[in-house]
DNA sequence: AGCACGCCGACT
DNA sequence: GTCGGCGTGCTC
C-alpha cells in the first residue's frame, strides 16, 4: 500500500504530494494520519492525504517511518478542505494543515551528533550525551565534528520531536482486600499518625479507590511522602493517568433545561433555521438583529435543535467577545458537551479541548476564528456571531476568512450556516439582498426596552471640563449624575497609551520610531515612548531631539491620559482601564470584567475590546470620547467600521430594566456614519454606504485582491511592484482596475518597506492563475530579499 | 526549506 | 593540492 503525503516543508517545490510505501507494521495509517517520513537526508513530519494500491512514481519508494497519533488528527473532510482552501487563498497546503491543529502538534526538528565508538563517547564534545548541532556555531567545533564524521567515529541523526504533552496525574490503586488492610492497620504503631489515617480511609472508603493522589492528600491532610511510603510497602499501586486540563473549571456546569421564551420574530427565525437543520440544507442565513434583540437565544435554541437531530454544532464568536460571560451562557445550557477554543487557554489546554472534540466527546464547540477547523464530525449547524468582525479574517498567512471556511464545511455536512450581527458586513447584507443568503430580521428588543437615547456632542463648539480638550462638560455631568445614582459607566477611547505623538511646537518635529514609519506613543505607566508596531522603546524626551527646544507637546489623547483626567475631575471614583496594556497577562481580562461586574469600580474605560458582547445590567451610560479616530483612517471601509463600533458600544447601555444613555463626542456630527449610528439605523446606513461603495468602485460591487511587496530596500520593493503591475496589465482586461503600486499607509514596519497593488475586478477568470504564477515567482524574489503577499478580499487596503 | 553537489578562487 | 565561497537542483 502507498501513502500520499504532504510534507512539512513550506515551499513552492514541495507543495505537492510525495508517495511512500506503507510497511506491514504500520497498518493503522489512514487518511488524516500524522506521520514521520524520510525526506532527502532528513526526517520530516507529514500528513497522509490519500492511500492507494499503485503508484506512477518510477523511482524507489521509501517507507513511512512512524505514525504519530493513535487516532488520525485530521478527518478526510479536513484533508479535502485543506486542498480547496490552499488554492483559494494562495497558501501552501502544509500551512493550512498545520493551522488546523493546535500549535503543540507542530513538529520540532533537531539535528544531533551521535558518537559511534566507545572511546569517542568520552570525548569532551559529548560528555556522554549526543551533541545538539543546533547549538554549535563556533568554527573550531565544526571542524572537529567534520573530522569525526569523516573518520566514521560519529554520525548525524535527524530527529522529529513532538511538543504535545498529555497531562498526567498519579492515581493510586488498591492491591489488597479490605480485611488485609484491616490487619495491616492493627499491626502498625499508634504514633504513625499519617499512615494510620491513610489506612483508615482505605478501610472505610474501600470502594472510592482508585483515587487521585492529590485528592487523598487534601482529604486526609497528608503529604506525598506518606503515599510514597505506602507505595513502597506495597499497600498501594501508583498509576499515571492521563487527564484533560479543564479550562472551564471556573464555571459551574449545571446544564439547566430552563430557557427563555422567544418572541414571535425570534421564533420565526428559529423555525427557518430549524427546518434547514432537519432538511439538511446547506443554506446560509443572515440574522440581522438590533442589539438586545436576543440573537444569542436564537443561536442557543438552534443549537438545541441540531442536538435533538443527533447532530453537532459549531459556534464562532470574535476573540474579543469570547468573554467568560458568553462561555458561561453556553456552558450553562449545554453542560459538559461544550468544548471551548480560544487564545485565553494555554497551549496545553487548547490541545486537550481539541482532543475531546476529535474523540467525539463534545457536541458543541465554541471558539474564535481558528475553531472553524475543529475536527467536529456530523455538523448540523454552524453559527458565526458578529459576522462583520474583521477578526474572522486572519491577518497573516494563511489568510483565510472563517466565513468562507464555514460555507465550505456547510456544503460538506449539508447543514445551515447562521451569520448573526446587529451590523452585518456590507458584503453579507448585499448577498442577502440578492437572495444568496436568507435574511432574517429581529427588529424588536427581546426585553421590550426601547433603545438607549443617543446624543452627539459637537467637539467644535462644546466646552470642556478640567482644562483639557478631551472630556466635555455635558459628558462629565452625565457621568456624575449616573454615579450619584450608584449606576455604572462605560467609556470608549480607541487609542491606548497616554499620548499618541510628541510634537515640537518650535520646529514641528514629530518623534518617530527608528524602525517603522509611525510616531511613538507616550506610555506614562512605563515612562517610555513606545512603538505600537514593533515594540521599540525609548526614554521620554524633555527637549526636542531635533532643535533642543523645550516647547514640546504630547498630543493625541490615549486611555492612560483620560484615566488621569477622570481621576482629577472625579477624585473618589474608582476607574478600571482595559486595553492591551492592562490585559496582557493571562486571566487579567476576566479579572477586570469580574470586578466591574461586581461593582468594585464605577467606570470602565477601554479601547474597542470593551465594545463587544459585554452585558452589565447596571451600566446606564456609555460615552464615546472620540468617534473620529476610526473614521479618519483612509480606508474604504472606515465608515462601516465606525458605524459598527458606535452601534456596538451603544448597545452596552441599558441592558436591563434601567434605560440607557449614550453620548458620542465627535468633530464630525454631520457625518452620515455617525448620524446613522446615533439613530441606530443599520438599514439606512446600508443603503447610504452601498451608494458610496458603488461610486468608489469598492466591495461589494467589486472583488478585491491586495498584493503587498516588502523589502528592506525601498527601491527594490517599488521596482518589483512595478514589474508585477506590468504583468497584471498585460493579462487583465479593461473593466478591471489596478491601483498602485503605492507605499502602504504605514510605509515602513520593522525596517521593511511596504508597497502594494490593489486589483479590483468583477469578472477576471485569468486572475487566479496569474496570482498563482506571481506567488511562484515570489520564491525567487525572496532570494533578493523581497517578500510578496497575496491577500484575497483584504479587510484593510491602506 | 534544507541539504548536497559542483565549480571556482585563495592559502598552508 | 584542499578548503570554503555560493549558485543550482532535488526531495517520494
């Protein structure tokens, strides 16, 4: 038998199947198996993508060396999916296969030098151990090693190592009958207190054994040394047992059958979805529901329907709203059937959750983008919550969009996909218009509450509080009023740090990052100027580095500065700040939200991570400190992003009985995105924005592909970009628009210059092959220090 | 990718 | 004569 293998070498020439003979001992190889194969002189990891009787290869086939896992980690579905997807997004197939698995399953490669004779073993190079060649860099040793190899005294071995560790715990089994233990107990000294406690426990609770070592220790207050002694005496037998790390241990898993009653709109939506589940239709629904309309309830009911049909369900949520609150909700409804996959878990925890899914031990999977590859079988429903979120598109290779993958999987499983949002992406909403998706609308708030009242504050005319130009008097008054009633406030400012740039008022100098084309942000907590792209740090200047003037100002207010201003204006108020800087540590995210939820703080001040999914009943005021930050970005979808953000954050106010209020500070109160966000009129925004996109020849009227060329040398990046453009111009025809090459809006990041070309097209059958060609050429260009990236349907084209 | 092979200039 | 620089080509 012959196995078709994709090897773990991400390169153009190796991005194809290599065939291997399956030796008799390895009978458990299947499509989806992870294997180790000889490849040239090396050994590499690979994935079996096919098995056949014959081969057309004329050379001598090598044998498969190892099958790594008992259960093939990938299903035939995922193997097939990897091929379709790799082609679609111009990625190597192995890159896709790797990203379908938890990171710990990526192989580690090592090269070691093994001594071949006993006397050489004593050589100072080895010290009894094989020598790790990755750690050898000095010339002298290299010469020595070459000599040894030449004289046949040592040889190089290639190792493929597995990082994945299964968590083991010690369990103790009993070895004797109850009466035998009674006899032992009678025979030991009364002073051996701990041993007596243990034996007493065994006699009394004989049937509870085997027990975990940690359980015995904590129950009886004895230490591991007592257990070790008992094991030595043969009373107990220690056995290492594999357990799953439990990332959900903080949540009670009392699967309660209770569920909220749905209103008629929700029921209609649920019926449509339910019918599709039962009829096994690969249909896509767009569930457009205003904030608070109870989309989540519809999802949960639909998941129940799938489970009743003995089928499984996959639900994606944006990383940022994969809050403990959300997990809790799902967990309470479906109990231990739920597996969760997101970046808050350790690598080990992710691996364990993933294995539970693979073994078919969970029926519901909730996770962020990459969970779309969960090895769930028999999928009856796929839900994508907040479908407009740009985080569903991966920003680096492989640049897949979870929505596209969902649609592919839905076809395979014949199951519906539900895309839900209060502010659907224009692309999805337009598809619903055309009838490619079925539009389901929820127009009423589930709790009958009216939408919060939204006020715009014109920063051009308003007066400010406290001498700074960040917090207007009306906003501060409203905050005071709410806090006086013991209610809570959420404030959004989409910019972290203290001030986003340093400006010299004498010479106009702006302090920039030496590695990137961007200004440095002042961080007061660390007392440094930081680059938000490459992490470069330097001290805060006291004088202008250019003209030595002391008239320097720090402008562009960030969250740290607003926190300071609030603390001055409202001295007794407790403020929590939530941004990348305060949530870097594992668990700090949950901690901040918990403490705000318990009303240990009055104001939650944060960047856009606070805009999504949070549900705090006591929050009655949401303030947006500057609505213009996202709007000023020169991108085709900046209006959409602004509208989304404002609508989402407005939805955080007045979730329970109390009516909410929203105040948006802006310099552009006449802007349509801001005005329509004020009235929370998604349909109105959709109509207006479609006109704008139509006039600008932007998506969804055109398909787009972005080609980015980077190099440490600006000229060569630009030159290569023009070469590529010429190639495109020759092959593509008139209605297609080719923009650029232009430098990216941040023209330099980490000392790499970025040039880009944007292709906008309606119908261009040649483009796909052409882009594959460009990608193939990219490998040659790489030797000249050039990197070429192709991004199908980019989220950002600046 | 990573490794070997092969061809050319420099040095004990 | 041989060591090591890099361009070229292959991996079942």
